[in-house]
C-alpha cells in the first residue's frame, strides 16, 4: 500500500489518502442536507446523530420516549455568574456553562496543564477554549481550527504534551492541527466513515475506528503511514477505540457487544471478550496502569475488566457498576490515579463513581439533553461534560466529600475506609460485609484474584463459587 504524502503548508487543500481514496464526500453544511438523508447514508454508527427524533428511535433504552424539551433561549443558557449545578439542595456543585457551539457538543478534553479546554461538535467545528480550572478568565473561545471538517465532528484527541490535536468527522477524514498555532498539519481521507480517533499516549500513533468496515486503522502520526489496517475486526460498527498507557495495545468496542484488544507489535488480537454487555458498548477507557479497562453500554451499566488475565481469554474477570444511570451510558473516564470514575448518560446526568467499592457517589444534574462525553482534570478537582444541548459544563468537585448528600449516603450505606493489604490503596467497605477478603483487598486486587483463579482452573465451578461477592455489581461467569 502506497503511503500518503504529508500535508504541505503551501498546498492547504491537498489531501493525504489512506487507504486508497474514494470519490470526495459531498460537502455537508447544516441546512443543506437533511439529517434523515445523512442518517440513511451513515447506517449504524456511534451513538450521537444530530437529530432529536431520530436519536430517540435509535436508543431503545433511553429514559424518555418523548423528545427532550426545547432548549432555553441563548440568553438563559449563559449565566452571568457562577451558579449551583445540581438542583438537589444537599448536593450543590458549582459549575461554569460554556456556550459557543451551534449544535451538539460531541467530544471534550482538558489540555495545556488544565488551563485550556478542547471541544468538537456536530456544527463541524473544533474549538479551543480559555477559562480552564486554573485560568482566571471566564470560558471563551480563543480558536476555531481552520480548514474545518465538512461534516459533524464525532471525536477529538490531543497529545499528552498538548502540542497536536486530531479530529474525526463524518466527511470520512481525520485532521491534525498544531494546537499553539492552529495550523493544519495533515488530513487523511478514508473510503469509509470514521467514528472514533485517538492519539497514543506517546504521540507516535493514531488509531481510527471504522463504521462500515467494522475495523480499525493504526497510523504513524509523524510519517502519516499505515501501521495496521484490520478490517472486520468486529462484526458490527466500531463505537470507540483507545490505546493503553504503554501505546502498545488498542482496545476497541462495538455495537456487536464485543471487546477486543489488538497488539501493535505482534499484529495480533490478544484478548476477545464476547457478549461483554447485554446491549451495544458505547465507549471504553484504560486505567493509567493499563491493567484494567472500563466499558460503558446501552444496557445502562459500566463494567471494569481485568485485561491481564493470562490465558483466561474468552470472558475476563470484571465488576459491574449498577444503578448509576436511568438510560444508556454514552461515555466513561478514569481519574489519573483510578480513585474514581465518571460517566455520562442519556439521562442527562454525569455520574461520579467510587471505584474502590463500585457505587455511585454523586450524580451531577443540569444539562438539558444527553451527555455525550466527559473528562477529568489531572488534579481531579474538575469535571468537564459535553452535551447535545450545545453546551459544556465545567464542574468543581474539589469539595465533593464534604457535600451533605455524599456524607448522608455514606452513612446510610455504612461505609468505612480500609487500606488494601496488597496494593496499599485506600478503599471503602460496607460494615455489614462478612467476607474476610472484602475487608482486606480493594476492588482491583479482588478482580486480579478472580482472574488468576479462573486462569489456573477455568473449569472449576466449585472454586469460583467461593470467590467473594463484588459490592455494587455482579460477576460474569
């Protein structure tokens, strides 16, 4: 396969084509082409399609059957000062509303040491915002990246050093920009729809997920050459893909309810978990150790998987996070130290999970429509959420453990903090638990124990019956 040439600054409209090019996609701009026509062209793809009534039909598990209420007038969406986010009187969380997109905000990130924010939208734009948690300026757009996509942006990604940005669009392209200058570095056009794109943590690779081809493409981000193209990696459309912290493995999830992990070096599939959820899997993310993978699903649940379980290949050991959302879950993200997890849902809320014991710590309410993406600042004090209501919200969770509702909930559950005997991680336990292992090991170590037990004796049902129960979730045998 011929490698595409790099983008030339003197030829701003030149395209890098990988794999071999197809005819250029018709230009899309809001109002020129009906959403119904666009949806029929796209077929099955990642959850958010920017059309209210069509979205409701695609998601049988959404909480509300009726279309979401009409958006508030623009002047009511942008408050003049900081207001309280959650309307429950015992769980007041301060937040900022960031308004600047003209359509659903599909993706969001913290960048530049948490002083800037990045967003992509179905209005075909990628924006850089000033006014991050550490910036004194209220949220405002400082850059619209030029040579914008000609169709809705479905996902953005940024390098760890905040030097480059990429965006995948329904115009079948992936574009890369220099974050500081806003200069377009390269553009790659595929012959199929792209529904996901991610930089590797070391910035060397870009992985893209395909819709129609059900596969992934791994590309060298510097030379713009193909490393791997795996077609029909799944049996249905990819919904999300991501690199592990070592930049050596790629996890992908799909509408086929399957999880796969691909090794970049050996060019082989390391792990396949079939029927991982009871409905389509919407998103996935690794812990910063790379040892665990979280998946979110249309079945309203999230699961944390041990992906280092040796020869125990076809199921894995996991814990299920239940009762966090009343509708399908669209996104998930771990805090840097894996102490907590956040998720966004079609019930218009952001859930904050205590990972150690797998229960929902708090639910952030305020968005007027589906939450499509979530992110956590490096210092764990701020959460960013992107919504179909055309806004982002920046939530301050620094004082979350002092919130009356959280304290009340902990007391009601009878939680107390222990230190894990294996990894020294602090974790909460239920005072009513009787299992000795429950009192001594955190959830990650218990998942490890299960994986090792199944790897040693996968057919021993008696041994698995003696494993301790997982609080707040269920085990998949």
